[in-house]
């Protein structure tokens, strides 16, 4: 089903993120480097959609680097993944990305 495919893709992306940080915990990942597929605008949009679940559920978080660009990192185990008591501390963000900006 579509829901199962989405869940598998979310788990795959989270696994990539976690593996990167296990191998190199001091190097942040650019949010855009993670989600942009240089060969497919549609795939880029799907990646942003899948990453939104990882952020929403508290498995990763976005921060701004020194250049004010978004970076993504896995949440630390002590941060309470899927802890609904902390849900108020999370924010949602809407980004706009059109085909020209993607290119």
C-alpha cells in the first residue's frame, strides 16, 4: 500500500541519516543535500515529504548553520522521540520550492 511504501522510505532515509552520524558525528548534513535529487524534481518533493515525518516524530531535528542554512541531525536518545509531552516544543516549517529553484 501507499502508506507502507511511505513508512519504508521514511525508515530508509532515517537509516541513512543515522549511519552518517555514526561514521562522522561532527559533520552536519545539509538539509538540501539530503533531500534534493539533482535528476528529479518529483523525487526531491517526495524526499522532503518523507523527511517531514522524521522531523515530526522527533527522530531528527533541523538547525541553522553559521550561514543560516538548514542542517539536519538525528535527535539524541535522551530527547524523547515521539514524546507527546514535548510536542509543544516542536515547530513546523513550510518551505517553498519551485522547479526553477530546484534547477
